[in-house]
């Protein structure tokens, strides 16, 4: 079982306490924008994702813990979590992710 | 509510769990409140209620028979003897018109068992994957976690005792897993 770092609990906790919640940083259109969108645009927002191979920013929910959603960068090839960060923090740049990896490797 | 009415928690603790390395007891009826308060209002609300709301997730404050645990950034779980509560609940209800907060009486949603004995971590770890060493899970720590597939709230009462509570309908499942483990050990 993997241990996942929750940025709110500030602890590494067992994987089974968490639920995956899809790609992160997808901004929901506001009501006016939704009105202006046609079905194709709406379906893109709803269903079309990058499905990235490699370092992926994604949402996680600490369902059986602090009950908070947070974001994490995870490598979808190796399943390695690079960093978890709180909701509201911007999508990390490639340079930032590299820095986190360097820090983790000491 | 009349204090004469005893609520049947409808949970049986089998004899095999009542003796041995770890002794399991069913905790009697308790009052439980779920309190949600924005972090910014934590201190003001605590002051108005005359209680301490720990700021850090996992921390608890136990005073005068009332245990208050911080389960999330804006969530507290309050549990204790039922006589002491109606006041607290009513005060919190009144306050909720002034702050962005909510208080919910969840007394009958949960049942709790207390486990005591030198091998207590072992029986908790049957269903809960947390590190229960004293360094990682010190006395007083309380968190929501899992016992196999059932969500539980786990609270370390002392070095060798835990309180574990789950939704009432999950209790036969939780107690059943503990029983199967102890039966397996004594074959
Ligand atoms: Zn958490």
C-alpha cells in the first residue's frame, strides 16, 4: 500500500483513506459562460482530459481523514507522488516540479 | 429528553473480546456533536462556547468529561457524557446565526468501543493501516480513518488503550473483524 502525503493533515497516510478525483486545475465555467457554450464545448469541459503520461497534476480527496480535497503531482508511469499541495495553490511549473524532485532526492 | 430512557445501541461484544491480551468494552450512550466552523472564527466561537477548539488536525482537548477533537481544518468532533451537552448544543445553535458555522447532534449515529491491553495496537491494526507507534500516534491523538472498509474515528486514550467508534450499522462488521482475529489467534 502506498503512503500519500496530505497537505492538510501534514502526514503521510495510507492510500485507502483517499479517493482519486481526476485532473486538477480545470476551472468550471461560470453560469454566463455556460450559457454561451454549445454542446461540443460543454462536453469538452466535462469529459475531455489530457490523460497525461508522466507528471500529472491531479485532485485527491482525503475522504477517510480530514475530508479535504487537495492537489498532487504524480507520475502516472511510476505511480510516484512528487508533491501534494493545498487547493488554491497554482499549478506548479515544470521548473518547480523539477525542484521538488531534486529536494526529494536530497 | 428524559434521562431515564436508555438507548439500545444494539451492539453485542462477544465474550472472547472481553478478556485476554486486549479487553474490549462497549461504551455507553454518549452525546456527540459535529461542529463546523471557519478557521478564521475558531477562536471567537470557542470563546463564546466556553470551550477550547484545538487548531491542529488530530489534536484533542479533554476537559470536564468532554473530549473535543479537530478532525479537519474546519471540523471538530465533540463527545462525552450526555448530561453536559444540551447547553453547549443550544449555545452553538444560537451562535450559528452570527458566524458561518453549523452544529449537528450525531449522538445516535455512532457507537464506540474501548480497547485496553498491552497488545492493543495489534488488534487496531487488524483493520486500520495507520502507524500506531507512540511517536506517530501519541496519547491524545484522534483522527478519522478506516477499519477495513468501515470509516472510524480512532482516539488514543493511553499508551495501551484506544477508543474506536464507527457508524452504528457498521458496528457488527467492525466487532466481527476483531472477533475473527482473536478467534484465529486462540485456535
Ligand atoms: Zn488529510
